[in-house]
C-alpha cells in the first residue's frame, strides 16, 4: 500500500490541505500539478551550503579526498532532487543513476507554491548532520548557524502553509537521500581510511608507503565502491610501461623526467605545485578545489537555483566517479611512486616537492578529477570560458594569489603539471588520469536529467 503523509495547513489558511507521497506517482495516477519555478529563486542557499562543505572537509577527521568526493556527490543529489519538481525540462535521477530506484523519493503531489530555498535549507541541514557527524563542535555550530541564517531569511509575507510544506518536503528529501547514500556501504568509511585487513602485494616495482608516519595504504578497496554511472572500458586505461631499472628503458626515462623537472624548478612552478597540493590531510582535496571554482562562478554569474542544482549534481557525481575509477586502477597495478624509484635507481638524495598520498601511483587521481571537472564545466559554461580561481586567495602558508585561466582545459592541464613538477606522478600516469576524467565527464554530460 502506498504510504501517505497528510499535513493540515495552519489556522491562518485552514482551507488549504496538501499531501506528500513517499513515492512518485505512476502515469496511471493523477498527474502532479504545476509548481512554482526554481528559476525565480537565488542559488545562494545552495552555494552557501556547498561552501560550508568545503570548510568542513578541512576540519572533519577522516575526510580524505575519496570521502570528500562522496559527500559532495550526495549533497549535490540532495539539492537537485529537492528542487527538480520546480525545474523546467528537468527530471529526477531516479532510475538513471546506480542504486536510486524509481518511485523511491518523496514528491509533493498537489503542486502549487513552494519555497525551494527553504526546502533546500532543510534537506541540507539533515544531510550535513549525517555526513559531518564527526565534525568538531565548531563545525557543528557552523551547520546550525547556517541553517538558522537561511531559516530566518524567509520573507515575512510568506504564507505559513507554504513554509510548512516546503520545510516538511525538504526534511523528507534529506532523509531519503541519506537512506540512498548508505546503500553504497560507505557511510562509516571516514572512520577507517586505513583498514588493517589489507595486505599490499610485494615485489619489484610495486608500491609501498614512502612516509615513515604512514604504514597503511589509503582506502585500498575504494575502487570497488558503487559509481553513479557504471564505469565503461574507456575508464580503464591501458597498462603502464613495464617496470625496468635499465637506463635505456622507457620506464627509466619517465622517472628521469620527473627527477629533472623537480631539480630544476623555478619560483613560478613551485607556486603552481603548492597551489594545487590539495590532497594532504585536513586540506580541501582536489575535488573540493574544483567545487570551490564552481561555487565562485555560480555566484559571479548570478545563476539561479535551477542552474546551480544541475551544476552541483553533475559535478558532484562526476568527482566521485572519477575518484573511484582512479582508485580502481591504482590498486590493480600497484605502481611504485617516482620518489622511490628515483632514490633507488637515479638520485639517492632526491626529495619530491610535495608528499604523495598513501596510494599506488598509477593512475593520477588529481588528473582524473581535474579533467572530469573540466569536461562538466565546459558543458555548463562553455569551452572557451575564461575565469579566475580564487580558492586560496586568503591563505598565508602558500602563494594563494588568484590564478587565471583561458579555459577549463588549461586548468586541468595545470593540475597535471603540478603533480609532475611536484614529483609525485610520472607523465604516463597523468595522461591515463586525464583519459579517465575525459570519459567520465562525457558520461555525466550525456546523463538524461
């Protein structure tokens, strides 16, 4: 039996009654009525909440780059599904992304006016309290403060029944999206980034952690996590060059290239490397950096809530799928890092400019993430869209001077070079990561929404 939830309007407008279905109506049932449009509402509630997710990524224990990417994805889905009923020409992702079955999300049956910003505020409040339940007290206060801010911003003339309907629907959607998220089995992954039950393969040319502080690999099973769009053959790159210590081998030449670039860095390239070094502990993550750019562009272009919802969901699921795809390849080949190879075979005094993650080297996850972001934002803003990245503008520990790009492809290429010049990736790994990101971004752009 289909479950119904009935809410009576306030005494101010007691003649009004509305009904929320916990599953979408079929074509044989009464058609959902027309809704007020999300295109008439500001994207501020969405950009504010996603901005907070970047802050909490840096502050919350256990929020490594894969964990952060997963959170961005479900938050993006939460925003999109909360407002899709009011979007012209857009459809729910139910039945279109893995694990989200049709008729599984709540829907407002009677239509009419909805304060979509208020609904998003409720859904995000619920989701943030779940995804960032490990946040320190200061982080939890930020969640509460942001919720209160947007709750108090509702115009005084807003009808009480509209407010109640909007808030109830938003909370229900938040709960439904969280219930969907836990079906991937990773709701507590942030508590166990370095599982002790994994035994890394041993042998010549295979990876082992280079840091004396970290003895276990980072999320070695992440390549098995459910992706939103099934990974295709194109997202599994060809095998890396055969390991060899011979000085005339292809592998040696790639390692020598890394060594020479690190040894000959100038100040300009050092600044570039550190600017994109986002995958360290308590950092924003490369996915977070790409998300930061999107937020800034949405604000700068004054995009409405409809556009922002579509942008956040596409980029969120893309960043997640790119991370999983890269992790799948990393633990398939278990390629050693350049620093290890160079110290053993070329230059015993070699030190990379930045620290690598505790993962095998091939393929490069920053490259996959960067290229996925490039493909998706090309679709959103255009292939020749010039922009300025202000993500690290106020940092004092690095040169956070805003960096300008003539296109998103230029941004992705700079992410590539930052990892080569930083000494943590071979060029063939960067190329493989970009190939993965290109395909994943295109898969997301083809998604029917």
